[in-house]
C-alpha cells in the first residue's frame, strides 16, 4: 500500500493540472511526504526527552534569556510556512535548565500545524511546568506566508505574540526588563 501522504501529494499535483510523470515531478510525492513528516515531527516530541533531565540546582536568581531562536512552522489554516524568532526568558527558582533545551522546546512545538498564539503559550506553559521557575516570558516574532504571498499580500508585516507567566505577569519591572533586553536584538549584530 502506498504512503497516504504520497497519495495526497499525487492527488494535489493532478488537481493542479500537472503531469506527475514528467521528469521534475516524478519523485515529488515522496519528497513532499518526507518533508511533511520532518516539519511536523513535533507531534511525536516527548517533553521528557526534549529536556533530557537537564535540570540543575543553582543559586542563580537573575533573568536567563535565550533570544533570537529561529523557528519554522506551518500555519494550520493554510498549511503555509510562518517563521521568525523566539525570545525566551525565565527567572530560576533554585533550578536552571541546559540552555540548548530552550531552542529544542521551541522546535518541538513549532514542528506542528500551529497558530502563533498557541505556539507561544505552549512553549511558556511547558517551560513553566517542567522547570518550575519564578516566571517565564516569551515573545515570538514571525512572518506568515499566508499573509505575505496570498490574500492581503502584505510583504512587510510581522506578527508578535507574547506569554508572561509568574513574575513576568505580576511584576511590571521584570516584564519591562525582559522587553528592553530583547528590543532590537537582530539589529545589534
């Protein structure tokens, strides 16, 4: 039996009026199936494996930020890409997490059919639940191809979403410090 994703890709090619037997398209259904499995691999992500036990006791009480984390996702409304940068911060509560685990967490949730708003909240909620910090702050900025290449065709807009938990929600100074530290991050390099 043929792979259902390959079959679907073949049906799309036929529906577009293409000839799936022509040279450039012969292996397209297989490539599409592989690509879709890769870019939606987050459905299989196990958060225990994402963090891999990389929590460590530490007497560090200041903000930890990993910024400019590149991410790529698919809009669940049009199945078109959206991509951008995530800025993730937390304030430890006697535990820190290995820094590489934060981009892995972003990737695990981005590699699903998503809306940016839910993606932002899922990352924040999971980090807050697993690490148990004093607070978590996340800002995500993304370009959505469903906005720039179809529909309104606005090529210059970016969507920004945020999620603030714990002290990032209750303490305006903490939130302001985080927002100031990530401001204009890409242009500073």
